[in-house]
C-alpha cells in the first residue's frame, strides 16, 4: 500500500525527475550533488505547510537548506482553487492523513510552487 504522503508528493506538478519514498524525495543535480525535498512540519505534528529543500554534497554533506511555504506560491483567491469558495482559512496546508486541508480545496495548479522549488535547485547546477 502506497503512503498517502508519497502519493500527495507525486501528485504535485514537478518537471524534474524525483524519486519519492514517503514524504521525502530525492533528485540528482550533478554527480556530486543531490536535492532532498520533504514535506515539512512547522509546529504541528502531521500538518505540512510546505516543503524543506536540502542541497547535499557527497563530500561535505548539507550545503543549503530552504523552506518553501505553499502559501507563498499558490493562488489562494477563489479563482485559484478548485471550488472557488471564499476562504475559510487564509492558507494552504497539507494534513498527513487526508491531503489538502479539508477547509481549503486543492489549488487549481501547483506548478508555481513546484517551479519555485525547482528554480532554487537549479541554482546549484
């Protein structure tokens, strides 16, 4: 049975090839560097307001770590959501046991969020 967190992470609109295991994904930058992408908690267990990206060097270990919030990159207006309702909560977050927070529909596209993460990773090419 597939982990729902892994299914969620794989459902985002990534253009890079990312291998996911649970809530953590790995993508190769070059022969010496990898990027680790993981759903990140920020104060509440099993609530994930974004992802943490860690750039790893085979020789030196972690050389960069950055947090990307879903809020900063996804359209929270009614037109940016699949149900078009007014917001009951002002932010997007993922709850580990059910996907996108039930008060907020899944955004129409996750591409802006994925692009921001991928642009950050590309800085290390």
